[in-house]
């Protein structure tokens, strides 16, 4: 029975991290209709940022998170202006190739700069845990969950209540009508791309004390985020969170209850992706997307 | 009377088709002018060129003495020219009230948005009742009210209305044009695109008939109806119809 509860707790904590990991990808698609295949690299840079802040300056990842996120956001906004803006109206295959290429380029830049060595950040809360009977709840995972929850609620409030958040939703629904309202659509694209990158970088910063940091960690996370976003419905924030918890539960369940499950858990995302695309391609809460 | 909007020799269209061959028209301050013509004659394209949703190939547009083509599309509403687009184009998953707030996004109108909102609600009481509802869940007529209200939220000096009667019941057309008449009496200039000539005549004082992307007749409503220019603009023309 304790295995069951352990599984529940682990799933919930992982679901928080997965929500933050994929929400930027989902929102970005909702606004710009472009899938950011380089989203994983925003996570990777966030993780490296937190790592170097910790190793070189002795700053805790939670403290460096805001600055790391801002730096990554600004860099992403520059990349958007320089590259991605030029393919906004291009065929999808051009967009995919550009962003996939960007992803590979960024991975290799990181590998050149920082080698392919696996790293991790040691914090006072990395290896400690609460223990209730046989239930083990690591402090690091709780902290990651809380940070993710705060950021997601902040994002939600910004979208819901702020002037620019409202404008972002308007642009996502109808760019031409938004222009008629006096909204600078290309500026909003850049802003949302920057915010999504910041959310990715924040995911990286809180992953830095949970996971192993390598230049190639982003792709791995992108695949999972992609499965989550497809499962929840592209562009739907609520759907993304449902998808994130669904994948977290599925992975945790497989790793606990299937023999040799730890290895199989990593493949769950692919199976989810496959079945969603066959059974319900628009996802749980997704709106049908027009095919051009 | 001073000219508020002046269009000269406007040529515009899409990638490989020219829709507007030569459009010249003007709207004076406080005036309601109708733009009449059949499907595909270039009415909507004219509206899109005025608001910058498409970039014209040639011609001049001046608004309140300024060269409108030199102004970025999203900044035009700040000059006081607002379009209520064809097919309403409300934001379907956003509430009625938030749609209206989006209408006052520009600097010009943001400080007074609370008062403007009240005046839009008194013009369309239905919108006040539905303020929390998602715009996409309302009837076509209510959405059209919302689209007009949203354009008014920017406090325009000139309102462009693109086929407000499209797809509405006669009763709804009556209500809507009653409100449009009220807007006109408040001093806002209106350029109105309509296929429903009868409804347009109820509020407009002057009109232009366009066909195949050219102005074929202009004058007061009485002149236009007498000359038969409208009939030929709607029914005449053996040439193939340009795509819009």
C-alpha cells in the first residue's frame, strides 16, 4: 500500500515540473502558431545558468532563477526578431526546419562551450527528504513543485488580468482583429516568445538540482513536453496541465509497477503521442486547428 | 465642411489579383457615406486598405490631414479611425466585456475606457446583460453589436462599418441601424459598406457605387437611386467578377 501512495506523491510532484516544462511550448503555439522545437534548449540554458551561478558565484538556483530566466528571455526575443519572425508566414516545413536547426545549433554551442560532461547542482535540499512511515518525499521535488505552481499561477493571472495578457489572448484568437484594436502583433509575438523562453529557463533552473545537466538534455525534455501538449490540446493552458499530470502519472506508474519499469518509463511519452494522434489528434481540450 | 477622409486613385489587391483598379472617395466630418456594390466589387478590400490589413499598390489615403499609408496598421486606430470588420471578427473565447476593453487598447482611448464602456452599454443594453459571456457563444446579431461596440470603444472620429447587416434577421438589422443612426448623430463620421442598400439609405446621406474596383457613380442617395447607377452596379456588368 505504501508503494501506491509513494507513486501518487511522486506523480503529483513530477506533474508540477512537467506542467512548467510544457506550458511555454503550448502557449507559444497558441499565439504564434509555431511549434518551438528549440524550447528544450531554453530549458538547457536555464539549467546551465543555474549551474554556473551556483558553482562560480555560490548562488542558490532558486535565487538565480529570476535573472537566468530574464537573460534567456531576452536572448530568445533577439533570436525571434533575427530568425523566427522571417518564417512566420512561411510553409510549416520551413518553420520546423528552422527551429529544429536552431535547436541543434544551440545544443552544439553548449557542447563546445561547456563540453558534454554531465553536471548537477548540489544544494542543501538536494538529498534531504521528509519521511512519513515508509513514504519518502524529497525536499528538492517539493521546492520544484512549489516554484512551478507559483510561476504557472503568475502566468495565468498575467494572461487573465493584465492589459498585455489580454492582448496576448486576442492575438492568439485573431491576429488581424487584434491589429485593428491597435495591438502590435509582431511585438506581441516577440513578447510571448520571450516569456515562453523564460518559463523554459525556469524549468531548467529547478531541474538543475533534480536532474543531470548536459547540452543534450533539452531534446529529451522537448519530446515529453511535445507529448504533453499534444495530449492536452495544442494552445490550451488548462489542457497542458492535465496532459502534464497524465504523463507524470503514466511514467511513474510504469516505473513502479512494470518489471524493469525505470527504463520503460522513458518511452511512455512516445506511446502517449502515438495513441493521441490516432485516437484524438486535437487532444483533450484542444480546439481544432485549421490546416493550411 | 472639412474633409476627414480622402482616398485618391487607390489600387490594391492580393498577391496575384488586383481588386481595386481606381478608387477615389471622400468623407466629410460628421457625414455618413455608403459604399455600395455587388459581391467582389472591392468594398471590403477598400476597408482593408484603409486600415492597413493589406498594403495598397498605389494611390493616396489621407485622414485628418495625415498620410495614412505612412502610418503602421496598428497605429491607425490611435488616429481615430476604427473598423468594424466584415464577419464581425470578435474574439470568440474572450468575454464580451473583455472584447470591449480590447477595443480601447490604444493610448487614445484607454484613460476614458470606463465612461466609453458605459456609453456602449447604453447604446447596446444587450451587451451589458451578456458582459460575462464568451463572445463566440452569442447570436450573430449580438456579435455584430459587440463588433460595433468594440470599434466605438477606441473613441473614433471615423467609424468604418463593413457589412454590418450580413446574415442578420430584418428585426436585428433594424435595431442595429437604429444604433448606427445614434452614433452618426453623436458626430462620428461613418463610412458604411453595405449590400443591403435599403438599410444603408436609412442612415447615409451620400453614396458611392463601385463595380469591378472602380467608382461608377457618386452623389446623394436620391441622385443615386434616380440615376439607376445602383441597379447597374449590383446587377450589370458582363465582365467576369474579380475575386475579393
